[in-house]
């Protein structure tokens, strides 16, 4: 079919996808706003907004000393400030609070949560166009977009004030616009997004580097495209180092988190990978089982360009993060640090569904999405609101145990309480491999995805 002729139907399908995802996202955000106080790092990001609003400054110490945070947190609240001599400045990056400051001024915490809903929906929309541009059929593209919106970290963090969704949007947008020859306006936005990453968090510097190199490869020697890309990127980068030097008297983008004990290269990356995948409390697969389709999708996709671009974009970030003892993300919902890159794995998920064309694989994907949505709902009935740190169990499953009168979390892998007992990790790892084989078996030869891409949005 002519890509231009398919565009109206693609837009209608996207509207339906956004409606399916948007309703529960908005409901989740409003429920979070009116039934729960912010947890973990959330109030400390909002403290930066309150400092800017009240004092026209990013010096957050007065917000804590004067209890100005009661606008969004009942207190008490321990100060998250940088180490001396910068102990009036925030421990956290200011990029996120600056981006959502206008929503904060308009609606306080409610405005910020609705801003996060918009970010999540933009991520879902870019997943859709990424998959369609890669040549995947309309139904698997739509199902994958819904799976990312309601069956991944996107749903969990759309109702939280964390910065990882901002990075996820930049990564998915980059993969989408760089899948073909990028337009000048796309490169302007991409340059701005990549340039904003280190403002948001210094942890995203590897993403900035890999996305820059990927963009450089796609731009080639086109000077006008280079100008469009480098203009916002150069301004934001120069602004970052000017800010660091004038405010922090340093050119180190991580100066605000000096003294962090979760240093890189302090953990065995292979062991960390086992925890990232299989730990029930902080890992990916128990909370977001749709990512079980990533491995079969990657095996089926082979060396297709979208997959190679995915690995180039997020591979360095993942590899570096696996060397950190803090891969689990601290007091937070599951897979916090990985939420920045997990939505980018939509391509292998979509490709697995595109190739399988099997009612059982489709039903499995839908069941995975329902499971994640159910776990997210159950987490609202927990005292910790789904947050955890070294509990040794997945919080919503403990809620389910209480409701059902059963005990089953003890049979699931738990990194921090049973890491020395390998059998749960082995058996559940074999179960993940079995899922891979069951997805691969029904696949049949289909037209090569990526040979006839659908036109993207104008």
C-alpha cells in the first residue's frame, strides 16, 4: 500500500491507541495525586520547583528549613542537598523541574503529574511511528504501543515525579526520526532533547553520547542538517558548562552527586543482569512480563537496521549501569533506572508479534499487559504505594498474598534476600527461555520488516 494513502488510517489507529492508554494514565495520575503523598526522590524534585517559585533560586535549603514543601508533602522531609560546600544546592539535577516548572506554577503537583501523562503519551505515539516506519503491520504496531503504554515502566512512572520518563521520550524519539533521513525540524527537536539529557541527570551522559554518534551517522555530510542539529545541542551544552562553572565552580556534570556510594564499575555486570531481569522486587520481568518478548524478537530481527540502532543507542547506558551496585534504583517502584531505556525495546517486541502472527502469542502479550496493569493497581493498596528497597518481595504480590491468603513470593527469585540461593533464579530463567522458544516456534516467513515503511507524521 502507498504509505501516503495509509497515513490517515494510521492516524486514526494512533488516536485509538492514545485513548486506550490515556484514560488509565490520567486516572492513575489523579488517584496518585489525591490519595498518596510523593515518595522517594519525588518531593525533592518538587522542592526545586518550590525554591524557584518562592525565592527565584535553585538553592533548596530554605525550602526544607522553612517547611515550604508542605504544599505537596506533609513532612517531615529530610533535605536532599549536595555535599559541602554546596549544601544549599540540590542533590538532584534541575533539568526535570525546569521542564515542568510552568505546569507546577499552574497546578502544583497535579500539574506536574499531568505533564508526566503528556510525556508518557508522547512516548507511546513515538513508539507507534517508530514501528510503522520500520514496516511492521498495523495491528502488531498498535498492540506493542499499548503494551509499552500500559504494560511497561511507562504506566508505573506516568503517575510519579521522576525524570526517567523524560529520557525515555528522547531515546524513542531519536530512534524514530533517525530511522529515515531526518528532517530539519526533527533534528532541531532531537538536538534539544539530547542537549537536555545531562541537565536532567548526569546518569544520562552515556545516552547523550550514543545518541549523538547515532545522529552523526544518519546526518552524514549534510551541512544544513548539521546546523539544525547542533544549534540547540550547542546552546544547551554551553549553557550547562556555564551553569556548572558559575554556580558549582566545577565543570563536572556529576558535581551535585559527589559522594554517591553507588559508583560505577563496582559490581559484576553478569550478576547484575540476572538481578535486573529476574529479581522479583526491582527487576523487569516479574513486573513487566511483556519484555519476555524482547529476546525472541531480537533473535528474529537479526541485523535489521532498527535493531542495530536500538543496540547502539541504549547498549552503552545498559552496560555501564550494570557495573553499578545501585542498578536497582533505591527507594522506588521496580526498574527505576531502566525506565529510561525500556520503552525503546518496543521494536523487538513488535517484531516478535509481527512475525508470530499467532493467536496464542497475541493473547500472551495481552495477558502480560493486563498483569502489569493489575500489579500497578494492587500496589496502590500497599502501605509503600509500590515503592520498595530490599524488602525481598514484589510489593503488589505481597498485597495479593494478603487478599488470597496464600504465600508464593518465597518461591520467586529475590536478589537481596536469597541471592546466594541460585535455584529460583535458575528455574525462572529457564521459564523465560521456554517463553522464547514458544514464541519462536509459531513464526513463519513474512515480508521483511523495514522494506516498505509507512510515512511518519508530517
